[in-house]
C-alpha cells in the first residue's frame, strides 16, 4: 500500500508530539455530510436515492431520472466541498468530545479528499472552532496513520464512518483501536456486520469515553 506523497509532506510539517494519538475522519464523523448533501444536490437539479452505501449509482438528474456516472459524481462532490461552509455543520456531540479528548491526546483530522480542497476545509474547520491539524489524502488512510504515529509506538485510536478505511488502518497499524461512527446510523443497514475488532458506536456521547479508555487518558 503506497503512501500519498502530499499527505507525507503535510505530516512532516506537524510539530512532534508523543501524546496518545487520536485520528479522526471528517465527513460524517466530525462534519455532517449525509444530511446536507441531498439538499445541496436539489439546488443543482439532482436527487439522492440511497439504495446502497455509495454515491455513484445513487444520484439521479431530477428532470430525466438519469443516473449520473462517476466523473459527474466527482465533479458535483468537488462543487459541494468548495461550498462546504454553507452546508456542513459539526456532528452532534463532536465539539464537546474533541475539547475533552484534546486535553490529553494529539488529535489529527485525516480526510479522504482531493488536496486542492484542503484550504477551504481548513478555513471552515477554523470558523467552527476545530483547530486541530488537518491532513488530506488521495490514497489509503492506513499508511498515513502509521506515519503519524511515529516510531515510538504510542497508543492510537482511529474513528471513521467507512469500514474500508478502518480496515486500511488495521493493515498498517495492527494494534490501533478502531471505532466505527456514522453521523446517520440509518446507513448501517447497507453495511455488512462490523468485524469484532472494530468498535461500533452510535454517537459521540458513546464514543468519547470508549476512546478515552482505549488511549489510557
């Protein structure tokens, strides 16, 4: 599994920190995505029909009913991320949880999005009072988490709404504490059961004490 060289560059810029490490996905973990995105689509003449846990194949042109292809999905997502400050709010309970956990752990936000959106997302997170370091990656998250952890073997926890990202973390950091959190729990119905070594949490109020315990805070 190869590293994303731009992600590696962003990690090199971070100040050295030997506290326990908490890595957080952004969309549908720290910021709402699934709730505002359909409203954004309506303004562009599209609608979301969630028949599976993916965007491609589930976005239709409202007028024609035509399902749009991957390239169009990518373009619309790009437009959404450019306008994210108009649409994306903090997920319920996240601000309080991060404020508490951040007193004794290093918190790093790791988002899978094109690097060109990093500056817009950085500005939006700052406006929301979430001033933790932000990394973007266009490749698998596991190698980035391993690099973030460093050589000292400090405790690591990682929270994501996408099982594939949690499995990537497991492949790169065998002893990472993995948490599956979704801002919209109704989407769990589309997913296979979570593997035993991944802890499913319903919300941040449930997640925060479990993360604190896992990291020994």
